[in-house]
C-alpha cells in the first residue's frame, strides 16, 4: 500500500488526491487530505464570492473525491505551525506528503499610509464576508462600511469581486451563505461610490469579461468609465491589434468592447448626475468607477484614519509598462482595499524561495539544497505561484502525481504508520474527520432555517468545532 498525505483540501489538494485515485500504476493507495481548518474546499469555500453560485458548486465535484472510501478528510490539523505537526514528523507517518497550501498572503502596496485604519487587503475583506474563522466579525462590521467612498486598488477578478459585493444590495445577498454579521453590516453600508483603479491600461487588466459584465448588471448601480483614460491605451484605439504586433487576446478584445460601451456619454467627471436618496436608503444608487493609468503613491490621513488615496498619473512607456507624468490626483475614500495579488508563505520545516514565494521543486519534487527530497512534493500555488484559474490546478496536480508515482517503488520501502490518525491524536491534535464536517453542514443548514435563509456559514472557530463534535446531530 502507498500511503500519501495531501496537505490542503482546496482544489489543488483535492485534484492531487483525485489523480492518485485515477492512476493505475499503484493499485493500492490510501490518501489522507489534511487541512488546518475543520472545513474542506479551501478557497472554493472561503474565496469564491457568495453570489457566484455556479463556481461554488464546484464543491460538489470536490466532495465526490473526498467521499471516496480510499480518502480520509483530516481537518483541524495544522502543519508547520507552532500548534501543528512539523513536516519532519509528518514524513514519519506517510510514504509521501504533497503540500498544497496555496498562497495565503496578500501583496503590499509599500506606500506611506498603507497601515492606516480603514486600509485593508482585499483578501481580508473576502475572508470576512466568506466567514473565514480566522477573521470572525472583525472591524468591517464596526467601522469600515461606514465609509461613503471606497477605493479598490487592482484590476483583476478579486478587485471586481469586492467592488461588486460593496455595490450589491444586501437584500440580494440574503439568499447566499454570507454570515449574519457581514450581511447586517452590508445592509447598513453607506458606501455609494466604489473606484476600481489600475496603474496600467484596460488592455492589461486581468479581469475576465464575465466578471466585468456582472458590474453592469447590478441593480441600483451604474458603471462609469472615463473615455479619455481608455484612449491612453494604444490597444483601445486598435482593438484588432497594433500594426506589426500579435493580435489581441480574445478576452482583451471583449473587455475593451464592454468598457467602450460604458464610456459612451459617461466619464469620470459625471459625478453629479446620479439620482438617489440618503445613505442607507433603499433608493440610493451606487456608482462604480473604473479608473486606469493611476499608480498609488500614498494613502491620505484625516483624524487618524484613511481619507483618500494620492495617485500618480501614468502613461504607456511603449515597452509594455508605464511611466509617471509628474501629475497627481487625490481620490477621496474612507475605505481602501488592495487587490494586487497573492503571495506564498513559508511553511516552517520546508525550503522556501522568498523571491518567488514558492517551494523550490523539480516537476513537483521538493528540492532541499538543489536535490529532490524523498517523499516530499508540492502542487498548486505554493508550487508555481498564484497564477491560473481553478482548473489550472488539475494539470499541475497531475504533473506532481506523475513524479510521485515514478518514485513509488522506493517510497513504499520506507516505513509508514499503520494508523496515522491515532499518532496525530497521541501528539495532542484533535482531527475533525468527514463525519465532523457533515455535522458542521447540518448546523449551518439549521442556522439558515432559523433565519429564514438557506445555509448560513458559522464564522468562528468555537462554533465550527462545537458543531463538528456534535456528530450525532
């Protein structure tokens, strides 16, 4: 028997387990999928926006893998931290360990004022409305959503997600699993203007057309785009591609078409043309402004809190980048969310490349001192960096599993624990198995019924663990 631990139960981890189940080279495989949280699915549960039901339904296919009799879900087991199990000790329990721990840190802007109250990472905001237990009710429910104007820095799908949640009516979110505290705060939100800002042009934005179009479909919201900013982008004037250059990717052409439609008759100067009632009233209309060629240089302060963002105006430099023009623009904001990318975090006990934010590897084999470390592998963002979409993790996992299977004959000559869970319990850990997760699901469904809603997420560690221990319902 080949005994494998997969650390991380998000898409990359589950696709790794699936690849192990589907291969035929080693017919007898046992897979334990470990997670620090007592809940499975990783970013599908805690990163996908609650109003994206179709993407969240991916949980159903992940669930099918985790319910396979050859797979055991082992939640509430941290790896590499002070309260968890070290990679060295984990290697004593299994023939092989595959680390699929993602890229959990956000990239900083590295500008003055970034640490002011009211300035947050978009990751933290997403975790709050997704009920991640590390966040709990957090300060968003207290003060950030008292803001009138918000700036989201970044032009990728995460930026569009958080802007959409800020601009979407809370009544529409009642049918989702948004936790109670977040829903209440969004109901009371005074935000009426959301700026999505990028330092480069629209042709270099990273959002998908589907995400972009969703902004224009929000009831009670209007998207405003400045045509003069669009015109700065050479690709905007030549949507079929510049002479002598490769044709524009299809997604870029579609994005430019959407932005062109929004810019007709609009523009960043059309600030006084919006109907609406007082902040918090049902008829107040929210405005979403898409801005380009603005680089953040400072977060402005008033009364000890963020009050705005100072941007340097940029223009294309002719080489795919931008250069500053020497002109600046201040944008009022009482809430600033940075969505400029993720970064891998070092797992104590594993080698780490601080420049790339990844674990050094060769085709998924962990490298220690440049040499493959027997029985240690990586897959997902901690392997290749935060790139690609959810489906990209399939091919990534298959490559790693191919390397593992090529090593299987040597790996199975090593000793593995007969009952790894018993060993984990002896070390003082309290694993939550699949029955515990099902108990959490029942508790969330019951919470939702009591509120007249569908399932509502439990947002705190104590509540999740209490529900997990109540396995008899």
